[in-house]
C-alpha cells in the first residue's frame, strides 16, 4: 500500500483523509493518478474503508422493474426516487435481485446467468457456465449471497428442484459458488425439501443463509440455515407458537435480526412479526403485531427495515408503504417505477469488488 510522498501534506494525513471520503469521491480520486488508483484499489484499503463506514451508511433499495431494468431507490420526503443502474456492456434483461452483502448485489437474468455487481462503482462479475444438476429451463432455482469470514470469500448458494405439480416432496440440489476461486461446485442434496414453500432468496443473518423449508423425514416446516463457513445446513429453532403456519410466512431481516412475518386468515387486518433477538436461541423470539384496517391480510409482506427509527417497508396489495412500528403509523409512498417483484433488497455504497483478483469486467464510476 505504498504511496508516493505528497508535496505538502504528510502521507499519513492523506491516507486518513481518503478513509473518510465517501465511495463516489474515492472513485473520482482513483482517476487522478496511477499511485492513487493503486492505493485506493488495494483490498486492505477497501476492507478498512468499508468497516469504517458500514454502520453510518444510508441503506438504499435495489429492484427489478417491469422493463427488466435495475433501479436503486432512495427515500426523500416520503417519495421513493429511482435511479437506473446502467451497465453499458450489458443488456437490460434482469428478472431477479437474489441477494445483497457488503455493497455487492446478486442479480439474475432471463437466461439464468448470475452476475455479482456493485451498483455504486458499476463493477460486475459474470459467473462462469456450470453443468447444473437440473436444467434451468425446467427447474426452479433459489439463490443466496453471503460472506464467509473464515475464508475471506463471498459465496453464492443455489438451490434447485424440478418444476412439477407433484405435491410430494422432491430432492433439492445444492450448488456453491466461490467468488475468490471463481468456481462452482455441487454439494449434493439438501437435507430439507425446499419445493413446498414459496421460492425466495436466502436471508443473510449471522454468517448463514436462511430459507423456510420442509423436513424430509416428516411433513413439518423448519428454518434451514446454510452455514457459509462450514458449507452445510443447520436448523434454527422457530417460534413456539408459529408451528406449521410457516407455509404462510416470509423470512426477512429486521435491524440485523432474523424475522418472520405472516398474515394469517384468522387475524383480520393484522400482520404478525416474530424477531429472533438472540440468534439461535429459541426463547429469544419476540412477537408483535401491526393492526391496521387498511392492510390486506393476504397481500401484506415485509420487505425490509429502512431506518433506525422503527420504520419498515411493506408491500400491501402491490403498493409500497412505510409503517412505523413504534407509533403504529402508516405512510403511503410514491414511486416513479413499477417493481416486477416484491423482492426488494437493501444495500449500502461500498468499494467492495465483485471479483477477487479475477479478470475485471466492470468500470469504475467517476
């Protein structure tokens, strides 16, 4: 991380200034000199810069629109403002935002090709072709993105099962992609059946990706957690009073905790939440409810938490609203694009690269 000596300012002071700059300012500084570009692109600088800003960055949303475009969303005075994410080298053929971690976002196109992108720096990494256990055109796929702190690697988990109308359980195949190695590998069959629950992306909490699934030895639901360091599934205990109503639930994160939301038919105008305040501890599940006459029970879904002020973003009958959990107050939102799916993902601006020493395929924002 050596730099040429500054003419007027001590090198230590310049480095300290760089660490405090926002991501887009760093991108502009990279273009000013070769020395600065090398230093500001160093993995150690990027990691330290991210750690310094991680808890102060404002979260944004990223979605796929009906035009199959990627848009980032920021909230301003109860209006959602969208900005198109434009990769000049790529066509706009996106169908899913399947995961987010440390400023990186996993997106899927219509050909089931996976891309790891940084929406801020406009860098992207296209995953290599892989001989899938099941053909993508006749199978159902779910994905998850997370970071393995042990191997210092970003990993993508793919779950696939046959697309049939069979009500019986079917095998779910597990494939794993290492971004550092730029390599796919097949891990075999999941100990859970993922075909009986709604297709959803893995929810990242505590170094594991979580899905609602069904135990293969009995017809009951479970929270299946894929440990990204051990590369295997574990089971997280669910709320005691939820039992097998998991088929009507959604997993999400709320303030960094694993969260389950559901609208049960017996609960009129109510969305019920369970939050696991201490990860892995069954007794730490805490239940609370939103009771609002305007909520449509069958179509109310928790998308994400968006601020530190107890605000959550809900999809209510295909319209997005902010609900304040502390004040029990709803705010309707305006948005200038139409999302194609309820799978909105939060992300933060970061310098984290979607490739670890692999061939670059993106460009740096200026």
